[in-house]
C-alpha cells in the first residue's frame, strides 16, 4: 500500500517555515502582479492619462477665476485628491477583477486547491493591490510635482495613506469579488458604491464648505480620511486631524480585512 504523501512536505513542492506557506503565498502574489503588469498600458499608463485630463479640464474650465482652497492654489489642492482617487479605484479593481474573472471563467478552483490558508490567500491578493497602488501613486505623484511645482511635505505620511488606501480598497475588492457572481454585478458595485464614495470625499473640494448634514456625513466616510491624509502628506494642510484620520483608516482596514479573511476561510460564495 502506497503511503499518502503530506501535501505540506518538500516533496510536494511546498516549503513551510513555521506555519506559513511562503512559496505558495509568493506565487499567488507574483501572479497578481504579473496579471496587471501584462497590460501595463491599461493599468499604469491609463490612470496617468485620466489624472492628466482631470487636471487639464479643471485648469481650462476654471482658469484663473478659482481662488485658493484652504490657502492653497486650486491645482495644488486638487493634485493629492486625484492621486488618491486613482489609487482607490485601481486598488479595488485589482482584487475584485481577479476574483470575479476566476469565478466567471470557472478557474477559481486553481486558487482554492493549493495548500494556502485564508490569511495566505488574503496576503497574496493584497500584494497585487499594494504594488499596483504604489506604481500608480509614483507615476501620478511624479507628474503632479512636475506640473504644480509643489514638493511633498511629509513623504512618509503620504506613503502611509497610500498603503492604507491600497489595503482598504484591496480588501473591499476581495469582498466585492466574493459577493459578485458575474461582471454586471461587479460593475454595479463599482459604479454605485466605490466611485461615488471616492468622488464625494473631498477630492475636488474642502468638506468644510459643505452644508450640514453633508459635512458631518463626510466624516463618517473612511475614504475622506484617506484623501485628507494624503493631502496633508503632500501639502501639510488637512481638513481633519491627521492622527484621528489615520486611526480611523487603520480601524477600517482591520475590520474589512478581518471580514475578508473570514469569508475566505469558510469559502463563502467561493466553494460549490
């Protein structure tokens, strides 16, 4: 009788150090990065063009007639908002499209069958969002500095909020990908939830100019704190206390990733 081979043994090609499948997790992360880099014109270059068009439209439409916002020239104020809006949309799209495509095409089993825990699956998917967000932020941030002539006041804080945005929206993308059974359901989530939240979070304006109750409601939106924190990192000016915003974002990331981990662990809407 042939003995059953342990799937975690080195002979099966899986190397575990402690209780973490580093090889499998790295393979999934590499796949997620290669997936969007294979179409870099769409995933990296296209967001730069979209951000440039936003700046161009606002510059042409407002001209010199738009005064300062929070003591900043309008284009300087606008730049971090557009950068974070692009990071948010790309982070969400990376994980949501990966899971939804795999489910629709019927090859999600290729991801579920290997000996990967829920935490390892979560880390592998998030790695793609973080790398994509970092590349997009670097490209758009460089263009923003060149166009506006405004340097980055607090680079570490700006990078922190970009990372938090990638984790939060990457986690939401995993949840949306698990929930959606077809592409039009995913499109509905993107168009009616993610896009409005990113546009109506102080991207193009200061929330202090909003009437009540919209000003108070804006402070319940974690995406507002992501954009506001990144703006502080770039310009040194913010609508809300930065430490409070960072704490709220960290709590939101923890909550979303915990739920995503739980759904991956129990195979919710993933396993037949």
